[in-house]
C-alpha cells in the first residue's frame, strides 16, 4: 500500500489546439478533464497498474465534488478532508508537437485545523494500510496552497519517521527544502528543482550525480531526479543508475514525472532493487508522455515502451 498526500489537488482541464498564439481566439480540437495534483496523479498511476493506494486530499466547493466524482470513476481510493475553500482548476494548453503550457490556480486557503486534519488523516490511513508495519510508503507531493505552512512536508517526514515508516517527497521551493532538511527516505526533484535546492546550475549528468550524492551523504536514502527527455538518474549510497526511453510522438508531458515516481515506488515496494525500480518508473513516465492531457498509463499503454538502463552512465552528457 502507498498512501499519498496532496495538499493542493486540482481539476486538470487539457485543451488541444493547433498552435498557441498570444492574444488570439483559439478553437480547441479536443479537451478532457482529469483529477490532478502530483500526489493524486501518483495514486492514479498506481491504481491504473493494479497497485494498492489511497490518496489523501482536501475537498471543497463544487470543484471538490467534481474531483471526488472523477476519482470514483477512475477507481482511485481516497480520503477527503472537508475544507472551506474550493479546489483549484488548472488548464493545460497542448500543441500537436507535445508542447504544454500550464495555467495553475493557487488553490484554497487552508486553516491550521484543516492542515492538521490532512496530516492526521494521512497518518491514520498509513497506519491502517493492511501490512504489518502499515503502508510501504507515505508520499507528500506537489505545491502547497495558500495558508499551508512551509514546514508541512517537514512535519509529515518527522511524523512518519517517528512511526517507523518510509516517506518520499516530491515538491519544490521552500517547502521542499524544509522537507529535505527533515531527511525523507526518498526525494524526486526534477532537474530545475534540484538546481534550486543546491543553489547552482547542473549542466551535465555528472553535476546532477554529484548534487544527488551530497544529499545522500546528508542522510537521504534515495535521490531520483527526473530529467525530461534525458530520462532519470537515481543515486543511493551504493549505486548510480540512469534510465531513458525515447518517445517519438509525444502528446503531453503533464503528470509524466508523477507517473515516473509512482512506478519507482511501486518497484521498490515490490522488492526490486533501486536501479530496476528506476526502470519501472521511467517506463511509466515515458508511457504517460504518449497519452493526452494528464491521462495515466494502463498496462496496455506500457507496450512498446523500451527503457534503457545504464549502471555506468555517461557523466559528461550535457543535459537539455
């Protein structure tokens, strides 16, 4: 069982147009809506592949009702915490070559009591997850809505660790830095987020490896860095592995990193070693890029995705 916490979920509306031209009227050729937010996407990807998961999220306003309906339709188990504000609605503008432009709303203004209810619900679901020691992983994902304290993920890390659980964090900015200082077992930044965290540019794969190694030395077990078209790099105390899958006809990059994290955690929770779990993650993430909007891949969507793993990556590789 993997329990995800998404403090700032969303309704994701994806609109496909021929080309984005600022200031002009566009006619969409298609559109779709999906439940969104990074942790929600992780749970959606796990559920689509037959994994066991529960998504914890705030729910408020008409958008909250719609979000719950969409999760029900997708077969994703969830625990919603009622909040006074409305869940946000995000818009992704997609172009035929896979270029994605996102417009994200801020989300509801959470009170201190609502934040505490989210944390408490996450820990309750993790403790009652069926396995003798509870959930295999608790995952905190995404941005924080207005009113949520910067330390929210750091508090989650501390409370999960106190209970003997494993915790993973995928966020950015100050909330991510605070969580990293609390020493989660796994972090999954992208290239830009890792550079922001270490406060310097990372132009090559070797630079990413070195930054990840410093974080591992600080007490984090696994650092997995998603690199877009350059694949992903995973670093532990014992190994460094790189995996990549080439996609010739991308449709949307929305949620691809979340699917990559879902596959990685699924692999780790089912006993794969970290490098092989990275392969699962990259396969799921690459498959997501072939799908419209923020659709997550099913087992059939993995057919034809060929990820390549290197345990001795080319550290001189310049990243795009």
